[in-house]
C-alpha cells in the first residue's frame, strides 16, 4: 500500500503522510514514481529545447561568418577561422 503524499502546510517540509499537517483542501500529490517520471520527462524536453536553440544559433553564427568572409575576405580570414574554431568548441561542449 502506498503512503499518502500530501502537501505539507509549511512548504519547507515538502510532503507529509499526516492529514492534520497537510494543507487544507489540497488533493493528494502523485505517487513518488510518477513524480520521478514527470521530472525526467521535463528534463528531457528541456534538453531537447536547448539542443534546438543551439542548433539554430550555431547556424546563424556560421551564416554571419560566411557573410563576413564574403565581404572582407583575406583581411580577416585568420580571425574568422579562429571564431569558427570557438564555435566548434562550444558545439562539442554542448553536445556532451
């Protein structure tokens, strides 16, 4: 039998099994396993959103570097190459 998971009336205690310590008229919290699953799913969604954001940001940055190379060419080729290396380093860091 699962124990009650009631929201404690003092939030710093989290949950309680005792109705007299719980917030009035609050429904029982989901069981621990369901809470763990929901938390894991939320973390996966966050990670996916972060990857998508970086992918779009990286594409914009590389596009801007291509434009700079087109406009300024040999004047800044070494600097642009250095920036690309940094973008690649960031990409590896965020991929891990």
